C-alpha cells in the first residue's frame, strides 16, 4: 500500500495534546468497502475510544464503527447534507478534484469526485490513500489506537468510476471526531503489470480538506457568530508561517486540549487567518500559536486573541485566553449622554483602583477599587460640581508597570469588576456609565495605543504589522506600536468604536499622542493616517478626542505641533508650567496672561479656548499639596516652591503661605478660559510625600475630606465651578474674547510691564456683553481678577465699574475660611477721591464683580 508522505504543511490540521493532560476522546476503526473489510496487514483491529486523563490512560471498547468509507457511483449529496462545504483542486496535469463536506444526521461525510484529463489515459484502478491529521502537520491519527506504527495511520480505498467518466468516493466519520482534517493523494494503475503513479495537487502537495469546520471568513476580526449559528475565528498575521488555533476544555489548564493548524491556502485571505466551527463543543477558552512570527527565534507560547472581548479569569502562571462565554445583554434603556459642549466641561481625573481602594471609602470589599466603587461615589462628583470624569486607562496591563502599559484593547481590567473576572468588570463598567449619565456626568477614557508590554501579544502575533521597527527590522526597545500601519490603525479604530457602542463612552484622551504622528521608521508624518481617520471617520465624528503628549516611558512631555483638523483638544502642559512659574515668582506675566485667556498661541488656528484642557497637577508628578511643600534640587522639573521650608512644618507663616498658594492654583485654574481638569485627591490635600513617581501615589483617603482643609477646599471648588456656570458668558467661551473685551493692568491701572521678569503682579478685566438685554436688572457686570505672586502687599486700584454698577468682592485667597470667598459678594467702598483701592496681601488672588447698585438679586 502506498504511504502518504508529508514534507510540508498542506492543509488545515488537527493537533491533539498527547501529554498526560489530554482529555479528548477519539474513535477509529475498520474500513468497509462494498460490505467487505479492508484488513491492515492481515489484521482487523478492535475499535476503541482512546482517552488519556491526568496521568493515566484508559481504553474503552466501542461497538459501533467510527469510520466508514464507500465507493459509490452517484450520491444525492446536496439533498442529504446540512451546511455543505465545497472545495476544488487542480492536479499536476490539469485534472480536477472536487470535494464536498457535509453533515448528515450524526455523521460527517466527505464526497470526493476526480476528473482526469487525457494525460492520465484510462487507469486500470484509481486508489485513494488517505489519513487524518493528529499531533502536528506531519503526523496522522493511527487508525488503530493500540499501535503507533506509521502504516496504521493511513488507509487505501478504491474509487469507483461512474457513467459520467468521473471517479467517486465517499467517507463517513462520527461527528464527535470533528474537528480534524482529511488528507489524501491519488494513486493510479494503467495496466495490470504497470507500476503505480501518484497524483498530487498542482502545488505538489496532498489534497487536504477540513472536516467539522470550514474555511471561515476574514471579517470581522476576533470571534463572531453568523446567522446560522457558526462561530468564526479571524486573526491578522502577515509574519506567521502558520497559525494554530488552541482550544481549552478547562479554564484551569495550562496546555490546550486541542490544537488546529490553519492551512495558508484554505484558511488565509491576504494576511488574515480564519476558520469557522459549527460549535465549540466542550471547549471554554481559546488562544493562538503563531509559528515564525517572532523575530530572532521561535515561540511556542499560546497568545491571546487581540480582538477577544471576554478573557478567562486571570490565574498566575497561566496564559491570558479568550473565553467562549456569551456576554449578557445590558439594559441601556433610558441611557442618554449629557452631550455637554466642550466649553462647559469640568473634568475630574481618577484611577479606578485608587479612587475607592482605601478602607476609608467604607465600601464592601467586592466594590472598593472597582467600577462599582466609582458608581457608589457619584454624590462626591455632584457635590463638587463635576460634570465629566476622566478615567486612567482601564485596559488589561502590565501588573508591575501599571495602567499605562496595556497588552489588550477590547476589555476592561478584570480586577475592576466586583468578582475579579471579565463578565463582572464589563457589567460594572456599563452600570457605572449609565449611573453617571443619569446624573449629568460624562465618562472619558485615557487610552494608550502607542506602545505595549515587553512581552505583549502583538509582538508574538505579528511584529511586522503591529510593532515599530528600525530600518534593520529590529523591534524597538520600547515595544512601540506602529499606529499608522493599516493593521494597527484598524485595530485602534475598531477598539474606539467598540468602547463607544458597547460602553457608551463619551470621549477619549490619547496618551503619548505625539507618537501617533510617526511613520514606519519613526519619521514625522504631516498627515498621519490614524489621526486623520479619527478626525474624519463617520464612526467617531461626534466623539470628543483629546491629545495628551505625556510619554509614560520618559515620564515627561513632548512638545509637538499636532495636526488637529480643528477637532482635537489638547492637555495643555504650558498652562501648568506657566501657572506654576508665576506663583513661585518666576516667568513673565505675559505667559500667565496667555494662559488665562485661552492659550491663543496654541489654539487660535481654527480651534477655540474650549480645546485647551488646563490642569495644575496630574496623576504623575507632584500632587497639588506637594507643589507648595517640596522643591529640592531633585524636583527642578516640577517647577514647585516649598514656601520657605522643605516638607512638613509647624511654622504658621509657611503654612499660611502654602494654603494661599493652593487656593491660588485652584482659582487660576477655574477663572481661565478652557476646560479645567482637577486631579483626584487635590480636593483634600492628598500627598505623595514629595515623590513625583506614580508608584508613590496612594489611594484616596476619604477621611481627609472631613478635615478642615478638605471641607474648605471642596466648598471652594464647588463655588468656583458654580461661578463658571453662572458667568458662562465670560468664563466658558466658545470663541476667543475680542481684544476690546479684555483689559490688562498693573496695580495702579497702568499698562503692565510685559517683558520685565521682576514683575509679579497682573490684573485682568473681562467686560460683559449686554447687547440684546432689554431689562436693566438682567444686565451682567464685568469681572476683575487680580494676581500677586510677590512677597509684598499691593494697594490695588480698581477701574471704574460700568455706569450704574458697583464692585463687590467675591474672592480674596488671603482671608481665612470661610470668608475668603462669598456667594453674595462683599461691597467694596469708594474712597474720598472717588477711587476704589484695595489692600492685597502677598501671594494672593482677588476677584471682583460689577453689580447693579441697590438690586439685591441672587447671584446663583
């Protein structure tokens, strides 16, 4: 009998784990042909179900034949088969081989028709030498499990010629054997004494067809279900020589129970490898092996599907896998995003784990540090007046490095769910978003697409498509991702759309956004494909997008000119640095003025002040209270000032200066044009002990909110947010304020000395526009904001208020609590000379509002 020899992978193959962990049952048996038994070397083997399970092997007798083959002249296949799959091959000399695979009752049938050309003449016999794959692409499943002899792994059957001149064979298999792959070659004899010759495909390979699964389709990527119930797998890899689908029947297993190698001809379209199954049977999770995809070596690692939506629960030492469990539908009825315009946003940036992870949150253990914990604290946002929260990255990440080093982009971290798994995290996140929306609060995500973990899945699947490499083809040491290559670009857009549609996210803040502008070799692109796709793509056209140029690797910001297409907002690092410099007595007052009125140097070209996201402190670097408490030489880049003594102190004058400085920071943040961004913990004086490292940030101490400091700061922030809303005509601008609507002064109403670095004083008058207001009582007055970063007090002369109005003091950060801010305003009396003069303390800020005289109207 001729043997099948496979020197190269030729089809879609089945690999069964033959180690002790194997727990998959298979059956093979005799072959029947025209009701006669075909004996292998004169022996008929008993048919068995072979089972290896956890360190021992058992053999069970089986009465029913598992494999049957018959040569038939005509078969009404289309009428009898369900879910018929058809394949067509060409032979080496122009012949054709047609194969139809279908399911009839509880069996799979493979119908083979062979059309020979004149080249082959009129063969005396046409034989089919066949086997089914097991273990790897070079091995067959033995037809008799009592032996491992190669000759027992293949069989031969004679094809029958029908009236149309074609040769026909049909083989049947028990359905529980699937999935596997049937591989065969043809052998023909021209005469009784002539030697046999083999017929292979035109690729000089065996003919190979899948049984129990089909070629599948290339779209969509990941796992999907078709209308007929089939499950489709699709994975992109242009680097892989072969892709193996690994199926696990136990979520606690380290090794797969079944592996299926995908054929590069049948199961690949372009760079997409794909296959489909009628069902996944007992399997609960899956992953891939990509042979030949890793640079400078090989990898036998099982890799997570980058498009998996549900991950198996994390178990130390075991690989991350996609799960087959269905994600329950979520009741989004009644959910409506607040849909706030950009200029009305007030942001609170938080880390899910740290926000409620401390015991002081007084939440149950399964809620603290999770999405559910954030949901429980919605009243905190409402008390502050926050209408938007910005979440640090929630993607699965490197446990040691933290959320800014993700390895997956289509699921939330499992530990953010009450039960510590994907399902509970998904449900809890959706409940959080819905609850926030119901309370008028939008939800934004920080996202990181420019790099991944050092042993990330994308480098194992397809480094050429996903990763940034140098000109020598070497992977970047930072494992940077090539965002503007079409495969990575598609994944990013797909990920964003998934979070929008499935989780109703309102917008995204892109960390390390300057790297979104890189080409394949690190070159700068004037029209980066990804940024343009996000800017103009219909799916993301109504989404708020923010660029953040902070680099998690260098822990610093990158200066860049971002191609915003008038859509992108930016995290304004210049605002932070210029305000810090001013309040510590350095820098020019012109820089402060630029930040106060919306950073026109950055946003005047087609954008608005509302696209400047302003912050004083953020989730890296020194928190707000440390900015006024530490300024050692190691912290030079923080632009901080310790107010006279490093670290903790009990000196009253230093403590008073620090308190004024914190108030000044918050005041400038909320009276400046743009979107204020408050960082978690700044409202209650959260400290990192003077360390700028993110790892030294501690969970929010909810007890600190009840201290004297916490009470006054939360009330002051709430007041400033209310002020912004009440005076939205001046403080929430869609457009830059006209030059005639803003005046700048020195303390004596003279023109400021813009270029003098020794000047520490600046005053700004914002003029209200009352055009179209017919009622005198509804007229709005001007605002006069004053800033003194000097060591000495200043006698401030106020400009004349509009006719019929008088100045009232709203804020003086040098006064004690609660008098340093006022809801109703404190009248400022005129002096005998007709001027209004106000003594301003050192390191303080003031705010005055012009009000109609003798009208005691509510200001809220």
